[in-house]
C-alpha cells in the first residue's frame, strides 16, 4: 500500500493541529486571508483592464481598418486591380479605398480642424462598422457630387450644427485666380451624425464621398490607400508576408498596431503598473508567513529535537515546515483564484448591485462613454497570478524551514 512521506504527514498535521499559542494560529489565518485577497484583487483588476483594453480597441477598429496599403506620397493608382488581388489572400475579409486629407470646417464664427476621409459606402462596409455608430442618417446617404458630409456628435456640437445644416470645408490646396491665390472652399450639407465614444473620432473626423474628396484635394483618380480588414486582427504579420510574396509593387504597409502604437502601449504600461502595485499585497501576506513560521519553529523546538534524536535528517525537518508554510500559501491562492474568477465572470451583476445598494454610479452614462465596467478574463493571467503566489510563498518558507533544520537536539532539550 502506498504511503505518504512522513514529512508531508507531519506538515499537514502541524497545520491542522490546535496550537497552544493561539496567536500563531491567528497570524496563519491572516496570512492565508491576505494571500487570498491579493490574488482575488489581482485577477479582478487584470480582467477589468483587459476588458477596457478590448472595449477601446473594438471602438477604434470599428471606425478604421486593420491594415492600409499605399504608395509614396500617400497616393495609390489603380486601386481596383490591387483590390481584386488582396481579396484572394487568406485572412483578408474585406478591402476598401479611401481618400484622406486635412481640412477646416467653418460655420458662422466657429472653425474646427478635421481629418477628412473620403469613402465609397458600398466598399467601406467591408472594413469599418460605421453604420452601427450612426446616431442620425446613414452611410449610404453619401453620393458623388451631392456634397453630403457625416461628422461626429462632438464636432457638430462644437460647430453648432445639426442635420441638414450647411458647413464650409476649407482645403489646404490653394486655387489660382485673377484675384491671386485663394483657398479652396466647398459647401457641404450635414447628412449624418455618428458617435463612437472616442474623442479622436467624435470631435475631429469628417466623412464624405471619395469622389468629392478627390475633387476637393486635387487627387484626380488616385486614392490615399487601400484599407484591409482581417479575419483575425492579430494576424497582421502573416498578412504582411503574404502581401510581400504576392505583390510586385513597392507598397507602404501600416497596421493598427503601428497607427495607434502610443495608445495601446500606454494601456499596456498602466496594466503592468497595476499588476506591480497589487502584487505587493501578495508579497505582504507572504512576509506574514515568514513571521508565522518563525514562531511555529520556536514553538516546536522540543518536537524538532525529538525528531532529530530518533534519526530525522535536517532536510526532513526543513521539508516538514516548508510543507506547512506551503499549505497556508496554496490554500490562500486557491481561495483567491476562486474569488477572483467568480468576480471577473460576474462583474456585470456585482457592479449594478453595489451601485444599487450605495446609490451611486461608477461611470455615469452622461459623463463617460464607457458607462459599464467591462471584464475579460484571461486564464493565462489566472495561472500567472497563481504561480506568483506559489513562488512568493515558497520563498517565504525557506528561512524559517532552514532555521528549523539547524536546531541542535541538545540545546533544545537542555531545560526539559
């Protein structure tokens, strides 16, 4: 019959036994609770940070493509030929041309600088989900030579315009006339308003028909770039390689990780800093284990001496107390994982309950675009946090266990 090592059995027995010193038991329990709370907090916060990151990424990529292809000077000739080629590539789900330029919108005495995007509505739906962000109007209202324009709600408020109002577009290209060099002006009709929930788009993006943009910016039949939509937004490197192997033309490729690099790096840095701060909770609880085990070793001096007298090796004594400390840490980590996963998976229920009990909102809908706390549980984060708790607990048990192993039986039993 299989028997467990006596070191493991003694370690478990010491953990379960009612000690004479109740203070030691209290510190053991507090250490276990501290690790559980630290692991719970870390898993919950990482899940919420993942949720915010995904929410913001989705909002950004709903209005733009995963990858863009252009030539020198941000001009692209014969985009139709390139369109038919890229549509045959694996992992590419859609493509659409655009004509980009800088401009100013004026209405009355209000002036706003904007990024103008010229699109073909029937192609744009392949790469961006603008229709779902429309508050008034629809993308199909854009037609060549009708000079309709779709703007964000913040931009509309800043200019003081609404549906059907006329606004003037000022293009950076100048026109030569008998009066001298004159700015190029064109009147547009507001035919739609969108709201993405990103200040970058809602306050500084204007969408017009691509042929209107080509005339306004003197692009002839050229476009700025061909936008690509991928089946999986993380496959950009694979698609890059397919494009290099397939196309003979020299093209400039930019993907979403480059276009919004600073934004996503800032979020990732914030996530790392939150991880470090909350990991300190687990470290404090692990140091509590050190003090607990030191007092346990002092309390068990006679038992250690008896074990050494009957032949227990120093490494066996060390293993006994390492097992005892590890049980405290592992149990705390297990309870922490259970609590963290439960909260992360039910954050949409827990947060409204807390708001209802205390009568306040974490993110009021009239102030914040993201009014609900998102959560995206990544199991690799859970296992990493569990591994961190295990390692810190293991390190915390080393010193007390080594001290126990160095106990001399004669010294321990001198006054018994």
